[in-house]
C-alpha cells in the first residue's frame, strides 16, 4: 500500500492535463483615402464667341466623398479696368461629372455659375462654402476620371471684351464622407 | 512582452496626424486680341456745295460746317491710338499757283468726335478702349493767306486712322 501511494504521488504532476488557451484576435483598419489630381488641363478658350472647354481629373476615393470648387476670379477675367461699353469678365458655368463605383445617379454631376464659386459662396452644390458639396452619396470612386466643363459666355453687343489676357483658376477640393 | 508590443501597434494606428483635404487646380486662360473696326456706316463726303463768296470783294465768306453721318466704331485695346490727318482743299479745276490776289487753297478746321471725345489733326493720339459713334466735322473754312479763292472745284481729304493696342 505504501508502495502504491508513492507511485500515485509520483505520477500526479503529469496525471491531469490543464488546457491553457491563448486567444489572439487579428484586427486591422483600412483608413479612408481620397486623392484628386489634375490629369488634363483646359485648352485655351476662343473668346471671340461663346463656347466651352473641358479638362479631366483623376479621382481615387475608397469611401464616400464630397467635392467643392473654388474660382479665383468668379469669371475668366482680365485685370484691366473696363471703360463704358466694355467688360473684362467672361462668366461661365462649371459642370463637374464624377463616375462612381456603383449607385444611382452615376455619374454624379453638378453645374454652377462661376459667380457662385468664389470664396464664401454657398449658392450651388459646388460652391466652396456649401457644406454638402457635390456628394457621392456614400459611394466610392476608385481611379475614375472626372470631367470638368467650362461653358463660357461672351458679352452681347453693344458690350465688348476689352483686349488682353484673361484667366481664372479653378480649385477642386475632395473630402472623404464615410 | 507581447502585450506591450500589441499595445504599441494599436496606439500607432491612432497617432496619424490629420491631413488637409486633397486639392487640384486648373487654369483657364484666353486672349482677346486688340482690334479696331467700323460696325456700321460708311465713309462719307463733307460736301459744302457751292461756297459762299463775298460779292463785294470776292473773298471767301462764312460757310459754316459740314459733318459726316455717324459711324459706329470701336477699339477694344487700352493702348489704342487715333491719328487724324487733313489736307487742305485745293482747286481741282484751276491749278494756278497762288498769286498776290488769288489762291487755290482753302484751309479748314477738322474735328473728330469719337463717342464724345474730340480729336483734332495730330498723329498717335491716345484713345484707349472706346466704342461709339464717330463723326468728322470740317469748319472754319479760310482761304489761304486770306486771298480770294480761284473759281473751281475744291477738294481735301481727312484721314482718320485707328490703331489697336493692348
């Protein structure tokens, strides 16, 4: 008996197996990413008559987003002060069309008068101070090509454009809206 | 040690600084060439008809003034200029030289009224960008050296040159 007890004591450390479970969760986060680049510039508009020019942008957003536009001058403008019967401004309408991965409408579009694109304006979807901007409605746009169209209107007689160089700078800002 | 490492990785995911929203810009540039042109109206003669002569001594009497019909004209450049040249009215049918009593030359005063701005004879006068009616007027006819004008038909020319400039 004494021998048997010693044997049990000797076996006891390995006699009962205790499970020791280590659980490791693999977690990760893919952050929202939005990039925007000018992939082509506008051709020089022929200001002898009304017309339009187009440019393109590369949009790469892995989540929903919004876009706002800013016009430096509110028109294609010349710096010379225009006397009577002349003007130094060529107003235009900017149309932005952005393809999406899915959803309707697709592409999303907005058209805004250049006067609504100056700093502080909020009267149009693309206006720089419009909080909603041109919204993708939560849809992504992966490596899509957006189109910008500037449809300009020259003044009607008897008003004429004063001679010289005209310019405007349009800046698009994209922001993720998951 | 492993727990410390996991904590460090977890913290790093939230330590990324906020970035400004991406932007891209496009320039729209164009040019309007400087030019001058006549929109409507034609060159017209300043026809005085039969000039008045003082019957008592044959000298040239007052003959008033004559103006062209208005033309719609424009220059769109801020550095545009106007030049006005005028040749005296000379006798086209009697080309005799001026003598002690008679002359074949009648002088006159020229005025160019362009949209309310008046220009006399002179080269390269500053005009700027201007649009409106242009009227040429001849007045104050005087025989050269106050002599008696020869009989005959007289003719002179007023030339208005508009030069565009940006």
